[in-house]
C-alpha cells in the first residue's frame, strides 16, 4: 500500500489536506494524539512516544509533517521520526515550517535544513495563519470574547494566508508526478496582500458589523497574555517577540507560490472573514 501519512491530521492544515486528498482518491492515514474513533484511516501518534512512529509510517510513501507545537526546539522529538521515515523509503515529505521565525528557536531552522537535505523532501514556509483570528487561538479567543486585538506589532504587516491554501499547496506537492514541479526545496506561502492588525480589525468590523478594537501593548505585556492562555514560558516569550519583527517589517512579504502550485490565487482576508463571520458574531 502507498499513500500519504498526515501528522497533525486533525489540525488546521492537516484536516483540510486530508479532505482534499480523499476527494482526489489518494489513500490517506491521519495521525493524531486522539484519532477519531469513527475514522478508519486514523492512527494514534505521539511525538513523545517513538513506538507509535513505525506503525504510522508503515506502507506510506509520502508524509505531511506538522512538527510539535508550543516548543522552540522540535528536533529531539522529530529527528527519530525522520530517520525512521528515511529508513522505510518515504520518497516525498512536506514539512510545515514557517516564514515567521521565532526568536531563539534555532531548532526549527535546524529541522527545516534537515528536511531540505534529503532528495524529494521540501519545506513549506507559510506566513501567519488567517485562522489565528478564530478561537481557540489566543488571538481569536480574545476577539470573540472581548472584541479586541492585543498586539505589540504596531502598524507592521503580515502576508496572512488561509490554512486551506496551505493544504492545497501541500496537496500539489504530495500528488505531483515527481513530488514537486521544480527543483526548489523551500516554498514561501502567503496570501494575496499583507495586512496590519489594524487593517484586519477594520475588515472584520466592516464584514461582520461587530466593532473590533486594537489594544496596543509592549512585548513584555504580550508575553504575559500568552502565558495566561496556557503557553509554556519559553514559547510565549518567543511568540511575543515575533510582534517586534512584524513591527520592523520583517514579515511584510508576498509570494505567488499558491498560484504557481495550485493554479488558483490564494484567498483574500475579506473572503476568509466572510466564510467565518458567524464565529465572531455568535458569543
């Protein structure tokens, strides 16, 4: 049997990718910590339990890899999995990386380099997820509960991308005749336009009728916000520091990669808001 193993298969991009591949008739195995009981293609998978790795990989020739969340150093958990995937002959692996680099998170860069070094294995580097504006993400939860975006990013812009477009790009790479349409090992993914939090708040307000205000804070205050949401200290500190990079303009970038890979342009933020309007207006 051949097919695609999707780690993080019940997450934002993994669930969308599984749906796309199933519709295309591609065999899928969804791996997650708590696999749905009614899903015949689901398997239990724990990064911290290497015993679950071989069973998840068995018979799969392609992998969509979502690394562990809430950590600044995924390598100790992911490296044994990569070694096992290589041993079993996985020919295509698509890593969900990030265009937004967490300060002090050298492990994420090491993981991406580790993947790029192997033939047929590639890295997706999406910008900030539009889905972050939805609960249960701390940003989305605050919008839903308080009608507020708390940010230290000032007027800096991000090329926000819909998770559905990330999944579509991954599907193109995992199902193409050679696994990838060119010799690239690294794909920057963004939406069609970079927006500041102020501009995003204005669009949500205009499209839903619910006023969304901006609460400017410093980076230290943002750390406390993330800690209060339950994030580990190191990850909360790194994530809050991202706002400083956004403020400085480091994430104000746009690419045509989604169009290049899928043949259709990425969704605009206005379309995303229209699709999810009820999640901000129903409290």
